[in-house]
């Protein structure tokens, strides 16, 4: 069965430091991959998506993610963290032939002043 | 507004009561999803509607949970005889649907926070 694993339920970075949030998927077929952000008391907002057009995907708010088939990974990065980036981040995958997303358990990002 | 709208935003009720949660999807979106997000957990898929097709109810946790979508638009999730373990945030999402491509992102509402006393 397909699964999505997010390493680290909590990540803390200093303001201005690199943000790296990890996501690995298990699937014999490269899926469609998504990163979402959830701010307190809000729904999920799409940051970016991978759909096989390019392995490096740029999203909103300065985030980007790189699809690495050999590592079955889709890690999310941002060169310089901002206080406003503090939120929970979810990685999700869907595979060809299914409309369901499989979500990771989320990573809560804390940005330290 | 142009986004997915959910109501109420918060609901507190006593154990054993029935509750109805409403979702108004983005206009033109044929696919509608319900998820449950428990404290500290990821998103648990509940049910999926696609156009006029029979819904995928495979994620509903018990027969106390049901959902309908009238006229291919607004959806209502009903929980009967609520239990304390039903306390969670219930999120609704909509998308253009699988027929338009499986890479269509889902757009989420802000959720209904349900608390069972």
C-alpha cells in the first residue's frame, strides 16, 4: 500500500536559516506529490505540486521541493526562514488511477527569533 | 467568496446528539472530499464525491457517519449518536475532479471544530 512518511513531527529553525522538511513516499509508480501548509484554525493551503513536468518545483512563499525518484523523496526547502512560516506542513501523494490523497502525519515548523 | 466554505466553524454538543456539518465547494468543482483531523494526527479520508457517481464511502469509520451531496454542490456530513472520540476538526475539500486529471490539487475549507462533551 502506498504511504507517505514525514520525518520529524516538530522542526525548529532560527529566523533566516534554511528550512528543510522531509517527505518520503512508497510507491512503485511515481505519484503526484503535493505540499500543503496549515496555519492555526485554518484549512490546508497548497504550497506546490509535482506532476512530472520538472523535478524541481517552485511554490508560493519562497518554498521549493525536489523530486528524487532514486530516493523516493520530495523534501521541502526554503533558503531563509521567516517568522510567518511557522505552521504545520503536510506532504501528500496520489497515484495514477486514484483520486485519493495519502497524507503524511505533518511537520510542525517553529521559527525562532 | 471564491473558496470552500464550511459551517459551523465550531460546534460543541453533548454525547449522544446528532450533528450536521456543511460544506459549500468552489463553484465548478465536481469532486468533494471530507477528512477528519484529530489532535496531533494527519488527515483521515472519510468520503469522496465525484459528480453524479456513487460516492466512495470507504473511509467512514462507522455507520453513525453519513454524507450526502445535493445537486452536485453542497454537502452535509452527519454524525449520529456522537461519541467523545468523534471530537476532531472536520475538513472539506473540493477539486476539479479526477476526470480533469489526477494532478488537480484539492482546495480546503477552514474546517469545523467539533467538540463532544
